[in-house]
């Protein structure tokens, strides 16, 4: 099984992701062993801070060149924080869409609650791009708001969940959120969100795939980890997902 990762922080020494060129080499080697064949570099864009877009693009260019050594195709992208300064950044085009196409990866502040301002910011950005909301399972610290997430989908937004959440790396609550979203058909893409070489948010897409296909249809999981990511790279419409559980007596051990 081959995988496509649309959310990653391999482009080194830009944000809180991979820190150095040497670490990037190690991370790419692990990604290759996991069967990851295409990666979109999505360094954080934090509106209101110093975001040197030209430097970020140059570093991503270096990452794309480096990734070829591991038989991995790289692409340009970014992950935009929808904070109080984000509308100014939108006006100034201070972001990089995924593969310079129609899709844009966005996130909210994980330490704050989703509020009315979030809806306005999503709306303004959606006038220019198709939005992918990053690691949705991590925003709900108390009760998962399925109605809110369903409204995002109704508005045309794409829901991305981190592979590490299924592995339990972000805690029991986040793990439960991820599985609840999956079983309710509220995930369009599973991505790695790689930040490290080991432990937390390391290259693990195959590990997650092997875990999930024990319980769910492999064809449906493939849509989340390859087919829809490929559609995003190509600027095409994604596939809707309905997840079927495998009967317990047929599950892989």
C-alpha cells in the first residue's frame, strides 16, 4: 500500500516541526519505509507574526529536492492559523495553497474554544479556496460537537484527522474523537502531520493503516489515505466516505 501525506512539517527549521536537515533526512527515510510516496510540505503560517513567505518557499524547494533521494515526490503548501490577524494575511496572500491549487490547509488555535469568529474566518477564506480543516479531533477538549463538524462539511469544508490520534499518541479523549468521526463518516483525509522522527507525530501512515483495516474496510481506509489525498494534489473533487465495520468474527488478528 502506498500513501500520500497532505499535512507535514518536514521542511526543516521553519516552525515547530523537523528541526534540521539531518533530521529531515531521517524523517524522509522513515516515511519511505512506511510507503509514503508523496508529501505536501505544510509549514505553519501564523498571521500577525513574521512569516517570510519567500524563505518558506525556498526551504520547501530544498525539501522537494531532498525528498527525491528517497523516491518521494514533494509539493508546496502551508498550514494557516485562523487567528485574529488571518484576514489581513488573506488580503495579502500570505499563504501557500496545496500544490498551488484550489485547496488550502487551515487550523484553529488548539488552546482556545471554537467561537463565532471562527465561522467568519472560515467563510472569508472559503471565498478564495476549498478549505481543509486540520486535525479536527484535537479541538474538542470536552464533548465532541458532531453537529458543528457536520455543518462544516455542509459548507463544503474538508475534514482531516491525524494518523497519530488513532494510535493514541494524543491521549484517550482525542483517540476517541478520531474513531467517533471515522465511524460517523465525518473524515475525508487521514494525514500524518509529521513533526518528529520518533515518538509523537512521526511518520506512521502504514502503522495506522494496518491498525484500521483490522476493523474497517481496507478500500474505504485507502480512500482516506490515498485516493482523496491524490484528488487534493490534482485539484479534483474528493470522494465522500462511508465507513463500514468488519464483523468481529471476520476481523484480522
